[in-house]
């Protein structure tokens, strides 16, 4: 086992270090996809907000936000609510 592998992964064997390094690469790729999807969600949300405001409505639809919060909570538990709140804040800004 190399010292570098241990330092980077916390593993105690080369085999474990390889598994961890490979899994981290996959996580990094997933994170890149998630970030891209969030950016896409933000753009779509902007379109919705602009259409709502142009029609004389409010920027935020609280009933819809509650639907989103419930959906994330049901799928991911209590931390899902926190994640949904963060997404909503990113997509609409603070109200």
C-alpha cells in the first residue's frame, strides 16, 4: 500500500484504496450531473416566474412549493425537506 493512497482515501490496503478511489470518481461524476440538473432547474424556474409575473401573478406559488417539499420529504425523509428548501431558494431566491 502506498502512503499516498492511504492519505487520499483513508484505506489500509491497496485494494480498498482502489475501490474508494473508483467510487469517488463515480460520486464526482454524479455530482457534476446533479449540478447540471440544478442549473437546468433554475433556468426553468426563471421561465415560470417570468411568465407568472408577466401575467400579473406573484413570483412564488407557495402551494406549489409545499408540493415540492412534500415530494422530497416523502422520498428522502426529513433531510429531503432541507434539500428541497435549498433547491427552492436557489431557484427563486429568498422571499
